[in-house]
C-alpha cells in the first residue's frame, strides 16, 4: 500500500510538468488525437504554432496510466492547405468521408466551402468538356475547303463522258428549316462544293463527299429570306440576294461579308458578269442595277424601261457579256410583252421587250452551252426556247413540257454536255428531257413535296443536285 501511495505521489508531480516533454517515469504526454506529437510531425508543427493559443488541459486515464491531454485552441482549426486528391482520398475508419474543412483548390483561387470544393472539381471537368464540345462545333472554320477533290480530279482534263439520267440517290440531308430557293455547284476546280439558300435566312455550303459533317459552312449573312446565290469566277466568294433589301458578297473561307449593297426594294436575283469579274447585276422592283465591288455605296448603272416591268425574277448574260436578258412577274392586258427583255450592257439601251408574248410569266432563265440558245421556265408548265441573236424569236417547234410549276419559282438546268434538260416540279419529281428533240427521257421520283431547283454538276456526268420546298437537299448519281 505504501508503494502504491508513493507511485501516485510521483504521478501527481509528473503531471505538473509542462507540455511537449515526455516523463521518464510511467506518465507520458499525448496530443488531442491520442498520439505522440513527435511521431506525427505535421500535427506537432500545428500545435507548436498555436502554443500561445492553447485551450484547456485535462487529465484522462488510459488503462491504469494517467495522461495529460492538451485540447488545441481555435487557431489550430484554421484553414489547411490540402490538395484535391488528399481531400477526395481521406476516409475515416469505416470508409466514410470526414467532416470537410475549408481548403484552397489552387493558388489565387477563391476559397470555397468543402462541399462546394468537390462540386467545383466536377464543374471544372464539365467546363473542360463543354469547351471541347464547343470547339468541335466550330471545327468547320478550320476545315480545308479549297482543294481538288479525288472524285473531281479525273474529270477535269480528261475526255468528257456522255451524260445519262441519274437513278441512284447518293446523298440526302434535311438541309434548311425553310423552303430552299436556289442551289449551285462551284466552279469546275472546286466543284465538290455545293451552295444552297433558303427562306430561313441561311446560306449553307456542302461537301457531299466528305466523311465529316457535310455542311462545311453555315453562313448567317442576311436578316430575311435569301432568294438567290451565285459563285464568283474564282469560286471563293458568294453573291447573295435577300428580302432584307441587300445584296452581299461573302468570303467563304472566313465566313464574313466583304461588302453589302443596299437597295430600295427586295433583291430577288443577282449575277456576276461573265467577263468583268468585279461587276455584277441585281434585280429588284422595276429596275436592274449594275454594281462594282469597289464602290458599294451606289450602283454604276441602272437599267429601266419606260413602263413598269415588275419584280425581276432572273438575269442571264450571253457568252460575251454584251447583252443581258431578264424576266419579271408582270402580266398586262392578258399579255406578257415585257416579261422577257434584252438590254445592252454597256449603254443600258433596251434592245427588245416583245420576245415572249404569251400570257404566262417566266420565272427562271438558262443559256445552253451547245448552241447559245436561251431557255426560260414558264408558268404554263413548259420550258421555252429562244434565239439569243436578234430578233430574239421564240422557237415554236420545240419546247420541254410535262412537269408542273403551279405558281412556284421552279428552277431547271442543263447537263454539263448540254444533251439533257432537268426541271424541278411541284409534283415532287425531277423531269428530264432530250435537248435536241424535246422529248421526255425519264422521271426521277425523289419523295419530296416540291422540287424547287436542280443543279447539274459542271464536270461529273450524270450527277445532279436538287432542293425542295421543305428544305431538303439531295444529290443523285
């Protein structure tokens, strides 16, 4: 008993020793976590830094050994610098996440609450994913557009094959959200590119033989419906006409409008001059304007008639670019004597206004590459043929009929060798005709509602593009 009392007396004396010193007897100092400080340098440093802010001390018994435990003050629990991985990997003895403490994610980053920190990790990963997704949506800007496509290159300098009516649907796409008005292939060297314009205000450039997204450019140039489009002689710029009363020249590679040309009314057609590459003409109500790309403020020349000629529907030039032909939607006194007109380009003089005198309006014009004849789409459900030499008479012995127009601005085109004529139709089919005889060859069933326009490929035989009233774009081979 005396020995036990002496043992307790020695213990009481040792308990009065200062902290951070281990008793050589049976007593020892433990930190708040029940561990020796020297065995855990991290917490030892934390406790030593809070020496002046220590809280109360208490005595507890571990087994039969009395131990002094110092409870750290509030400064011990200040924010701790831990990495993201350390926080996510910490668990308690049963695998649960510890009660989170405030920590910094990165240098100079705003301090977050622990739960917000874990959320911020997911947020940063999601932001990176969104950034990559956003970049992938705009990869079309970095895609190479102008090169000689392997499908086109064998036909550029080789012997041209005879064209036959296509029978296989090679490619189809929903295209536009509104009615597709016009489409056109690029020049021969870059004829893998196809452009289409729509009532949904968009202009789209397609590469139908690409393994990536077929739409290589989606251009938002105009605020209202786009009515017509035309490639320039180099195939790198687009001329567009719109109901927002402007015509625009757009660089296809950058997707930006180079110049805008303002008009007093709706611009329904536009065409580059075949010889003067810097000049182009636009059609609006009762007037045709000739522009120079270097002076967008005002037109170089205007072409008018003494009477009203209505809204200009289409414009074409002869091969030399000296004579211009236009068609309009005006019918007067049961006659369309001013519907098809010829102008001299240089002087602006009206050469003829009585080329077509039937009671139907004309909507589209084309020039035959074989014999320089003028073809015109009539609302009488046929395509008429005219001479391009004075006195500009209509050929009454040959016409291409069998398709249906019914008030739509239906387009047509000729094959690259000039042997076939293709026309859209309001019945949803593509009608083909032999150019020399005028007889119908074959009818292509497209499954569309109204075929608004067709475009024959400039070098590939038997390749035809079509667009529809519902915005669909197709390629047939």
